[in-house]
């Protein structure tokens, strides 16, 4: 994945206080030997959380376990304004140019707003975009989806979770989806 982006991976753990972190770091180090062209940085989880808030652009790909991944993804979500904006991928090994994976939004199912057409569909749409790029080798189509999302946001359309009212138009979940589809 990093090779298709900025060629940098940050591995996050707590090797200073957890034995599992020591093991994680060793496995990442061993795996890195097969990807020595990719820049690898190790970072402690608490420092990573601080760095995400302080200087998020320093990161390209973050690899971590489920516990720290949950914490850091929620932290990163607030940089975008909402969990409804973040896609997620759990990727397996590349085989024949394809990478099997599970692609899903970071957020949960939000049963409290089910059936109300209020949810932000962007994380789901961007998860699809990641699947197109990393699983189906459809980078051009993935780029079109991401560009369409950017256009809709730059035009000021917002679902309730990211709506601030200044020069913005509040739209429903289905309307946001329709607007993105129109721009693909």
C-alpha cells in the first residue's frame, strides 16, 4: 500500500511497556526486510496520538494492532470533523497483483439514527474507493471517486455531522450520495 502512496510506513505499538509491542516491532522489522525500499518508522502509540493532532501530514500509512488502531483512528477522525469521513482497510498479502481485504467505514452502525437519512455516507464511499484501488487494481476509478467526494465538499455540501452552517448546505445521506455519484 505504501508503495502506491508516499512510500512511508509508521508502525505503532508500546514496545516500552508491553511484551506484545516488542513482538509487534520484531515482526514488523522482519517483514520490512521484504520491503526495504519503503521507509519504516517505529513510534510509540501515545506519541503517535500526539503527533496525529500536532502534525498529521507527517504520516502516510500507519500499521498497528486493533487496540491502538481503534484509538488512533478515532483521534484521526476528529481531524476531518467526524468518524463519518474515515474509510478503513484491513489488508492481506498481495497475490497476483491483488490484495484481499476488508474495507469498511471506521464508524459503527449508528443505530440511533437508523432509517432517518442522517448518516454521512462518505466513509463508506471512500472505503469502496480503497477497495477499487487496493483490491481490484482500479486506481483510475478510485481517483474519480475521491475527486468527486472532494468536489462535493469543496462546493459546501455537508451532512449533519460535519455541518457548521457557514457557507454550507445541509444535505441528507441519500442526497450526499447522489451528489457524489453525479460528479464521478
